[in-house]
């Protein structure tokens, strides 16, 4: 393996086993500058204590302009719309205003009310998959479920949902920059039109609620609503799809775990999901921050203006915080895991992701408690610095039904041989 104190991190070794590579980085150089696959560079923080500290430290900002002297900020170019209006890319007081307005519409009650629809969607997706053949759990279940849920939440018509999922994947993966720009423009244009339709014909969906919400006579602009919808789609669909896939892959490796969770009560399943979040790290590295001043980490100085990423995957596998961190132990104390971040930018959709994962796994385990690998594991990971996800996950939902199908398919050949004899 490369010298990870100074050498490249995001290599083939990383895509094979990111946790092993990040463990070496955490041991050899817990705060260091790394090259990104696109040729850029960033500082990477890998220890749990440092990660938690950075995410709560106002010296690390989301808007690069806040690293500049005050007299330069007003005239410095920001992120173009609609990204510039995203909460994730803003600092107080802009972030404070946006979050205060959004949480009035994106309530716990609204999320909880989605459960029956999520259950129906999960059941329908599984019913559409052949039980007696190998299916891809990524394309057939883990991705379309959260995409459908986010679209349901926002009020996106069914016919447009495949395009939504494709735009999101393009924006997250290591795809060419022109493709990302096109996907971003297409998604923003579609959402802008959708917001205007909801203004004219309000309904019960979240976009209509975001249009109506107000605080001290302030409302969200169309650009801000579009940015919020984009954030929900990209962050919400990717985190949840990866969480579902990682959980299923872990059960494929350990049928005993699958059997225990098939018999688990709701509290036990929820506890297992928290461990899947910690251990599987759906979001491997949190989106970038910038140092607003020089910041010293035990003698390693991140200079003012530098870009920095927090490795949630490395932090959640830090033995200084979690005993036996590389072992998957459902039921362990996962308090303080950083899968949804920490501090000001803690994931607004955490409760929705948990609900979707619970429903997805419960429905799968109830319908197909003996599901098994469709190929020899491991399978290929997506080449994304941000998400820790599998490209595909082949599964046989009902191995006994698959065996019966194989026997039936073999019968004509056997009969033909007997007739010839």
C-alpha cells in the first residue's frame, strides 16, 4: 500500500476498501492535504475528535467569501444560483434564516405521515422484482424507493421521477464536469417550473408548504425553494439508497445477522440501523468547508482559505471513540456517531432517512427472509469521494423459488435425453 502520510489516498486501494485506507491515513497523518480524483486538492480530517470539532467550529465556513477580509466579501463572486441559496453552502446569518423557515415546513409530523406511502412504495417495488432470479438491489429497490419518496414529498409527478434519479447520480458521482453542469441546469430548470406550478395550484406537498411558510414577514424565494428541493433530492436520495444497500450487503455476508433482524422487534431494527449508519458510512466524506483563518491541529496548520473535508467514514471507525470499530455490532452504543454530521449543518432529513431505511429493511425481511447473494461478494464500489456505495448488488430474493425454476428449466433437456435413449 502507498505511504498514506504523503501519497495519494483515492486510488484503487481506496475503492476496494475505503475503511482500511482511511485507517492508515488516520494513523499516519490524521490531518493532511490530499489530491482529489478531479485533480484538485483538499485537506482531509480523519480522527473522530477532530471531525466533531471541525463541524462545530465557526472558523470553518461553507461560503468561501467568508474567508476573505470584510472589505473584499461584498464584491467577491459567490456560488451561482440555485446552489448559492442552499443551506448546506451557507453560513449564519443566511443559514440561520433559511433553516428557521424550512423547519417550519419540513416537520417531524410531515415525515411521520409519509410512513404508509413509504410502506406501499416498498411493497410495490419488491412485488415488481422476480423472486426466482437474480435482481440488482441497487437499481431495483435501494435507489428507486428514496427517489420516489422524495418526489412524493415534493409533489413531483410519477412520470418525472426517473429523470430525477439520473440527475442526482450524475451530480454525486465522479462524472465529467460538463455532465454535472448539464444535470444541475436541467434539475434547476425543472424545479423552478414546478415551484411556479405549485404557486398557481397549491397542494399538500412540501414545495407548497415552503411557498407558504413565513417568519417575521420573510418568505423563501423561488431560488431558495429550488435549492432546498435540490438538497433534499441529492442528499436525501443518496444517503438513504446507500444506507439500504450497505445494510443488505452486510446481511448477505452474514446470514445469521439477516435471520436475527428478520425476527427483530422495531426497537432492535432501529438500533441496527444506527449501527449500519456508523459502520457503513453512507456519506464517506462530508461536503467541503473552508478555513476562515489558520487553524492548528497538533502542529499541522490548515491555512486560511484552504478547502477541507471531514471524513465521516474514518471518524466513525476511530478506535479512540468506538471499541472494535470495524466490527458490525447491531445493538452497540452508537451515541455520537457522525453519519448525519454534527453542529450547524446536521442533516435536516435524518428522520426521513431513518424512516425509509426501517421500512425498506422491514418490508424486505418480511417478504423475503432468506434472500441470498446473486454473485460472489464483494461487488464493485461506486467511484465517489462523497458516498460509500456499491455500484450494483445482485441478490436472489427467494433462493428456494430460484432452485425450483432451475429444476423446471432443466426438465425438457432431461426428457429429451430420455426419449433419445
